[in-house]
C-alpha cells in the first residue's frame, strides 16, 4: 500500500512495518499531516518488508520489534547490510530500557514506545532523519555510559544476560510456543532450540521448564 501527498514533488519517503493495521493507520495519519513526508509502503512481515523496501528504497523505515512470524531486530540487521543508507526507527510495546541498546547496536537510529508514539512520533522521525539518535534522555545517558565502558546498575534487567536470539526464543516461549513450533518459526533445528532453552535456564538461574515458562509469560505480559 502506498500513500502519497499531493503538491510536493520530492517528499521524504517512509515505509511502515507493523503487523497491526490500526497501528500503521495511526502512524500514517500522523506522518501525512506533514507536507514534506509521505508513506510510500506498508508491510506486516519480514519478507514483505524486504520486498517493499528493495523496490521503493525509502529514506526511513519505522519498524515494530514484534512482527508476525519474525523478530524486528532480524529485519534491522538485514536492512543494515542490504541498505546501509536507509535510516531506521523502532516502535515497540516494550519499555525502551529492555531493548533500546540492542536495536541501536543492530543499526537502528531511534526507539520509541507505542504508548508515546502519537505524541512524540514527529520528534522521533525528525531526529532520526537529521542523522541523530532518538532516545529518551534517561536512556541516552545510560547508552552513552555503556558505550564508554562505564559500569551500570542492572536495575533488575536480567534479560541483558541473553543474546538477541536467546531473547527471541524466550519471548516465543512466553507466547505459548513449544520447541517444535519455535524451531519452525526461527528456521532452526529442534536441537538448536533446545540448546537455547538450556542456556536461558542457566543464565537466568531457572530450575526447570516450568519455571522457564512462568518467567517467559511474565516477560511477555510486562511488554503487552
């Protein structure tokens, strides 16, 4: 789907990647109030997003972290390789303290929660398009300290111990998916998923599969 403004021959072009049509519609409404911006494409999945972005080469991609059948962080990494000049802004239901550092390291230039999206979206878009990184003031300070090698308080963020792939497996467990289904979704061998599960239990000091499931469900509910 393409939405264009009339009267501006060279608008800044944006692709929206989110598996919720109402979220995309709301974002498009905010963006289209600006005479120099247009939504040149929309996608629900990783594969669909790559097709649209390859064909339109937008200036900015706004991507949700939790996509249908995939993980937005994987899309960010793919786009960083395929289209290094395209800027990316993440929109997510999760608090930025849980994911912002991961997405910036992966190649995105900003992070905004869906709770703030309508009020802060244009500020985030303009900041990213200008070449700067958009984060809340508190998160920007934490990220700067981390990149400078300064120790930081964990603040209970035990998920920091997990790799990006382990975190994705953990999230899928919390969504109720079993090992076989996770292997299918992530295109992995079942034994590989079992290895991830074992590593997660070890890193989070969980006793068994039941405790792993309980923690994963709470994690997903916290971000909902």
